C-alpha cells in the first residue's frame, strides 16, 4: 500500500497501524480458526493492492454511502476509517446491521454488498489479546469494512469446509454476524423465500 497517497500524518499513522494489525493479528495462523489465519485473505489482498482505505471525519456517512452505492470491483475490500466515531459500540453495530438490511432491500440498488465493522470499545478476541500491537497513533477510530456479499460468503463457505468456523460459539457475536450474512446471501441468491 502506497502511504504517499495519504497527505496527513494522522492518515499515514492509521494506515500503518492497520497494516501492522493485519500482519501481526489477521495474517497469522490461530488455533481458534483451526490453524488458519483470522483473515486468510488479508495478506494477498494487501499485497495485490486490492484494499482501499478511505477516511470519515464528520457525522455524515456520505463516504460510506458512496462506497456502497458505487463499489469499485478493482478492490476486494474498502475500509472506511471513522475518526469522528460518535456512536457507542452497540449503536455502531446496530447501525451497520440496519444498513445491511437496507442494502438487502435494494436501497442502494446493488444488493451484493456487505458491511461490518470494528469499534474501539468492542470486546477483544482471545487471538487479538495474544497479539497486541503497539499503537502508532493516539487517534481513536472505528472501521467499517465494505465487500461484495457473494465473494465474502463464497470464500466463507470454502473456509467452513476447512474447519475455520468450528470454534464459533452459538453465544458468540461473530456467530450471529455469520448467520445474518448467510441469511442475506441466501436472500440475494434465492429471493425472500425460506429455502
């Protein structure tokens, strides 16, 4: 990723921090994911420059809405870094859940989009606790990840066959998110019928 693209020192520091987080926490095999990395596709996507990182500085979500409605398939993933971060963790995730529902219902025309996020007040997974990174910036931010729903779910189906999701607890938030994504994928492929 070319850091020269980012003209502010804060942006550069956040991008460096995201890259460090990916390298140390997302790309390393973990027993929690059947010895696969928490994000098995992160390293390749970053190496192939298939990740876009955008910044949100105010309470408007226009940068997110533009990303959803005009998703650029030259990228596998867009990360919206929200340095404004005015929502509680609960409200943030509720907002993203309702946005996924709106996308699924055609509010942005293209229904083949999935958003999920990370809030600074989220509970930290065991894997993340074991691989703590040194902060590069004091700026607190949340991240919203925007991807093609079909690409993400079809990759997840392949990982499922490798035991990636075996340790997901039915009480776990990640399990709920996974199940909701599967449901929206099914609706995208089959319509709203139940099978």
